[in-house]
């Protein structure tokens, strides 16, 4: 395990559930469950948004950002302002899926992340899996009355890639 990975995702059960960071990408694995599918065993289209949300939440936890703490203590929270989905092919019940999240751009008031939801082919690299969907999501932060605010400096510093 690299030093940066050890620092960002300490070895614990919670960290294992949150995925891992390699370079500028976060990887979040999941298994398609029965509840994720329609009557034909195909992932219901709206669930790709749920998969992407789980990936982003795991990414934030790996970065040491507690959404719950910010909500409770500072009364601010992350909000998806816009999401664009591009469906490539269907995923099915029991497919092994990985959500790859990369920060595309960021400013003090908005972040744009690219997410790829792909299958994990047996014995192959993540990048060899079929792409099920691509998501581009714009994230902003709002105060307790729903007004957009600047990202707190500690969040901005953790989310923006170094360099």
C-alpha cells in the first residue's frame, strides 16, 4: 500500500467498504443486488445514479471528509446541482461493478466529477471491464437554508488534486 493510500484510506473495515484511491481516481466496488434490478434482472436506470452517489460518498470518506459532521456541526452540505448520464450497456443481477470517480474541475463554489461505472471482468484489470454508464456531476455546497456557499477551505484542499 502506498503512503498516500495509507494516509487517505487507513486499513479498517470502514475503509474497505469505501473503496480506494489510486493517483487521482477513486475506485468503489459493488455487487449488483436484486433490489438494484427490474423484473428482467437488469439494473434499473435510476440506480446508476445511486451507484455514482455511493462512489462519491466513499471518495469523500477516503479523503477524510465527513458529510455527516459538516451537516451537524457547520450546517452545510453537498448538493448535486447537475448530473448528466450516458448509458452504454446494461448491467445485470450479480454483476461485479466498480465506480471510478475523478475530479474534472473545481473552484471555490463548484466541483465537477467524472464517474465511470464499469464491470469487473474476471481476472482482468478494472479498465478492461465493459462500461455500463458514464456520469458527469456538478457538486456545490449549500448552507442550512439551501443557499450556495463557498466550499470550506479544508474541504477544497482535500478535494482538489495536488500540483
